[in-house]
């Protein structure tokens, strides 16, 4: 599997090369694990932070890159990989990110990242009104876990106006 450093991954996310990672707006039924998930023997709670360490729970700040898109605070969102998501698993057509989504971290815990970053959680944050997304620094599709060390509130310019 190709190794992405934080800068490469963040740039890919900012330029939209990697698709959105949010489960927002999906019904609980659509988040059920497909039967095929059992064959992969994935530990959906496995997370290895990059670099190792526990994420901070407050005092987080986004930083700006040249094109004005925010990047997460590496003290708070170091990014992580799920070591059980091997290249073989990720390339299997039967694999779905639903196999690793929403088990290790509850929606309430994910929303705590807004508080950690000092960002007010936007009201009516969906569809054309969406200004922020709880995003995965290392996308689930590339072996990132659905854990707090890999989730941050990615907000666009409308969130700050």
C-alpha cells in the first residue's frame, strides 16, 4: 500500500482528489455493515495514530495553506491508519467503508471535535447549507480509521463569515 504523509493527504483532500468521507445524512439502515464485511477479518476499532500519541481534547486550531483551505491541527488530529485494512482488503470489490464506519466512535464523540477546535457546530449543516464536514484526514477508502485521532471539522469559507 502506498504511504501518504499528512501533507500529501491534506492536499489531496483540499483539492478534492479524494472524495468526501462524511456519513452525514445517511440513515442508520444505510450504515449497516454489509454481509461481505465478515470475510475480511477487520478490526474496525484498530487505530495507529500518525505520529503516535493521543489527540488533544481542546485548544485545537486549523492552519491555512496557500489556497486558503484549512488543515487540521496535528496535535489534535494527527491522522491514523487502521493496520487491519491491508492493500488486499482495500482493493477487494466487496470491501465497503461501511465495514469500518461508526463502530469505534459515536456520532456524539465525533461532534466533540467541533468543541476541541473551538468551532461552533453549524445549524442546518446539510445540502446547500453545508459549511462544515466531519472529515477523515486519512480517508476510510485508503485505510484510515473512523476514530477521533483521524476526524476533524473541515469547514469552508462560509463557516467563518
